[in-house]
C-alpha cells in the first residue's frame, strides 16, 4: 500500500480520481457497476474518484483493467504523444514505504499492448507483494544496486547488482530487500492484449 498523503501524492490521487470518474461516466457506468467489474468495494471506487484514498497498485490495476484503459492511462490522461519524455524524478510514485522505498511508474505504452517501465527502490527490509496480473503478463527486471529477492509462486530467487530475471507476472509474486542497504531495480511489465481482454470483460458485465 501507499503511505503518506504529501502534496505530490495528493495531486496524483486527485488526477487518478478524475480520470477514473471520466472513464466511468463516459461508459455510462454506475459506481456499483465499476466496483463489480473491478472486484473492489463501492466505497473504494468512491474514495478513489474523490482522491481521498491511497489505493494499492493492485487496486489501480483492477480498476484500470475493468475500464479497459490500463494503469498507465489512469496516471496520465491520453493524448497524441509521438514522443513522450519523462524527466528524472517526474514519474508517478504509486508505492512508498517508511524506509524510503518507492515504486515509480516512469513511462508506458497505450493499450491494447501495454508495456510499463518502473523504477523501484526498496529500503532495508522492504517488500512489495503483488497479486497475479492478467493471463499472459510478463515481467523483466534488472537489479541496479544492492540485493533483492524475488519470490514467484513461492519460489525465491536472489539477485545481485547487474543480475536480471524474466518471469510470468500472472502468478502472485513479491520483491524484497533482505539487506541492510537500499536496493534498486528497473522493471518492465508487459501485458499484451490488455484492451481486448477488457472489452470482453465489459461484454460479460453488460450481459
């Protein structure tokens, strides 16, 4: 989960809320319909739309998936961007920890074939658990500093600086820093056909 509603986090929460509300209303969906499609409570949808919640990455993934727009589109409104530059430090911080850890979504492609690029830092003892993503999702990561342990479907893999790992993100997984120093890694999440799966979900919901 995210911690601390500082000024930048509050601004991001408000922007995400406005985007969720815009996408929901453009489809003529009620709050209950979106909540049902995303598998979250109605109260959570209300809180997200009002910018009053610090939703987990998993919650944002479920809401973005239900709307068929993906997580990156909730963070940054769509528009014609043949070249999309994200300056150093300007990504969307969607997870943070008291020990200084953070998960920053740096940039991404638009649906239907979504590729997200993340910049992660884990403080000493930090861990981030991720529920299974949609079928076919792949993750690629490379450690830049320190040591991290990635647990994929209960199988731990320890990685040092420079090591890389590819795995299916459609099972539960966890990133952890067992060391006494901060660790950082780059992460790419590839979700092919995200838009088409969301279309199928909307058809089921409307049936």
